């Protein structure tokens, strides 16, 4: 994963919101959100034959990182005070969005672009 994420063993349940963690015959799909040093980070990692059918490779990884200023904008849109704990922002995201697609559509609608990184493997 990208340099913005802390190592998994350093994360607590209050630091990460897992939005999807699925495994089936098509492979695995994982989506999570962390907030690190004021930056909101949406991460995903997909593997398996389903990825290969769509992308021509067996692994896909991505991150969308909002700057601290964009993260404050998201907090305000979700009625989470700027000074509230990161866990409150994660809880508001969990309450408001049923999927990363919904979250991504909301960010686009509100003009919050962030920075996007992706990588294909195998």
C-alpha cells in the first residue's frame, strides 16, 4: 500500500473503518478508510479471477488521499466538528455511506478530488 498508511499492526479499531472485506470464487475485495495526520485515506485491494476478467491482471490496489484541508471540508459536510476525534469522522462515514461507490460519488459531487494512486499486479 502507499506510503501514507501506517503499518497494519499499528492500527487500532478506532483508526480504521473496514467498508468491505469479501472473499469468494472470484477472489477478494477489501476497502478501508484511515485518517492519518489529518489526511483521509480510502484504500482498496482486490485479487483473483474477477479482477483478471475486468482488468486483465490478478491484482488491483488503490488509494484516494484527501489533504487535511479536504478532510476538514468532508468533516463539515458530515457535521463532524473539526476538533472531533478521527473515530467520529469514521463513524459518520459508516453511518452515511453503504459503499465506497456512494462515498466516491459524494466526494465527486462536492468537488473533493484528493490525490489518486493505483497499481496493477501479476
